[in-house]
C-alpha cells in the first residue's frame, strides 16, 4: 500500500483533524483557568501562518477566488459562533475567558461541518487543493476570532479598576 495514496491520506487528514479538534477543546478548557494576555491571544494565528508554506508546493495552488472565498467563509461564518461564545470577565483584577457550556459543542459542530464539507469539496478538486482551501478557511476563522478576542480583551481591560 502506498502511504501517499489519496485514500490513505484521507484517513490521516481526517484523524488529524479530529485529534486537533480534541486538542483545541482540551487546551481552551484548560486555558479558561488562567488569565488571558495579549500574547496568548496573538500567538495562535501567528503560529498558524507557517501553514502558508504549503503554497510553495505546486499541487496546493488554487485559483485566487477560491482562496478569498474560503478565507471569507472562515472569517465571516465559521468564526461567528466562536465570537458569540467567547466572553471575558475580570477576577481579582485579571481578565479571564468565561467558561460556556456551548463552547465544546460549537467546536464539535464546526469539526463535523468541516468534515462533511471536506468530503464534498474533495470530490471536485485534488486532495492537496482541498487541504489548501480548508487551511485558508481555518485561518480566516482563527484570525477573525482572535481579532475579536483582542478587541474584547482591550475593551474589558480598559474597564478594569486599576490598583
């Protein structure tokens, strides 16, 4: 069996997506016990920018319109439930993310939607191009969510009483 065959890669990509979603859920729930900082808000999208290196590989090249649309869908649609479920509170003069019951369900729902869309899109374009499209969708979602978090963090931090 060729480990680079599309069917094998599909299983690996799906398993990787599920693993990353569970990891993100675990990290987000654990992070809600620690104060939020600007650095903690900014680092994930900055770290994710290394993924743009995939576009060096010609097989991942997609039309500009596809990229713009994927980014926009992530930024405008997929980030919306994350934005709505992310709220901050001040405890002992520090800013924390409020725990919400729905957050875990939102992440699971977004993963399920992403997997279904991945199966549909993959029928029409190559596996590498599908990966590129869904990377841009995820990047748009994360960037939009983190910019929202940064704006809200600054807003609530400005309201915090100073000692």
